[in-house]
């Protein structure tokens, strides 16, 4: 009798002791399931959104965007990027993101590799034969600046790092350092991108030429493109490019003809992106 009671009590005590643990385990199990469900929903939303926008992300082939790129090395603004219209590594291929030497990243993509999400600051620089990452930059001053290299500013030697900030003309310049790789940045139409090699904590001023350059874009109607001997770009420019079917852009058959296959290529690329998204997101 005594034995049984004791056994019973012991069992009861044990189960009492276990119960809160179980409840806790259940709770975290529920949370885990909820987490999985939320991650799943987010994935579906994100992937469907990126899939949908895949072929629709601007700048599309036929559109014409402009971003301003200012570069400040150790407190001195570099001159505007030199003009280039062909890809540095394949000089017979036109660069859809190129420079007319006016500080602007002229963006009228010819292929999906330079359209939509691929129309980044880094793509512009790559097509021009330069390099930029969050740790190093090799631009048109012909010097590689790596994080930790020294800047002499007002006679003072200081270690500097690659930093960057963005803004829009006519709006207050925040000068806030942005995180991540400035080369991967997909800039917006009319956006100002400033890249600096400066000591951490430095003021990140607005590039002095940005407002002027963006206010005086000379090729939006395609008038200037003709004179530069790039006939294909005419249809790609701004508003007429957007209409696509505009018969006046017939002369630019090149851009019209490539529109369909390029779009397909774009969605294929995003399809691949989505596949790699899953394991990455689940790992988090
Ligand atoms: Zn342009
Ligand atoms: Zn151009």
C-alpha cells in the first residue's frame, strides 16, 4: 500500500515536474511551426513578386534612365567619369549603361544583362572597365583604394574606407552612409549616387555637380544620340522607348526585335534566382 502510494506519488510528481517542460516544449514547437509558416508565406510573396516584376523591372530594354555618380577620394571630387559607349572587355559590344562624360550613368539597356535588377552602379563601372566593392575601388583616377589605405586630408594622415550615400535632386542630402556593396546598388532614375574613400565618420557631402548634370540631360529625346553615331539608341530613349510599338521608332528595329527574347531571358534569370532563394531563406 505504502509502496504503491509512493510509486503513485512519485509518478505524479514526476509528471508534474514534466508538465511545465512539456508546455514549454509545445510552445516553442508551436512557435517553430508558426515561424515556418511565416517564412513560407513570405517566400511565396517574395518569389511571386520578383517573378512578376522580373520582366517588368525598370529600366527595361527600350527605357532610358539616368543616375548621377560622384566619386570623392580623400576629400577631392574626381572629374566626371570619362565617356565610353562600348563595353571595356568587348569593344564591339555597345554598353547599355554608359557615360557621355557628363557625370551621368546613361542607362538604356540593350540586353537583360544590363536591364532591370542588373542595371546597377557596378554594371556601369564594369562596362567602363572599373571596379567597385565595399572594400575597394579602382576608378578613373587609375588608383586602387583599399579599405585601410591612408588618406592625407589637410596634412593629416588617416585610414580611409569605401563609403557611399544616395539622394535625389531638389531634396535634402542626408549624407548617411549606406551599408552593403555600392556596386550592387540598383539606382533609380534621376538618383544621385556618391561614392567616397574617406575616413570613417567623415561628412559625406552631396556631389557638387549632381543637380546640374541631372537638370541638363541632353539626350532624353534622342536628339543627341543620333549625332554620336549610335542609331540603335534612338528608339531606346525615354518616352518613345516606353511605347515600344511606336512606328516612329521603326528605324530602331534592333531594339524592338530584341524585346521578346530578352524578356524571356529575364524571366529565366529570375527563375534561377528564385531557386537559389529557397535554400538561402530557409537557412535563415
Ligand atoms: Zn542618356
Ligand atoms: Zn547614351
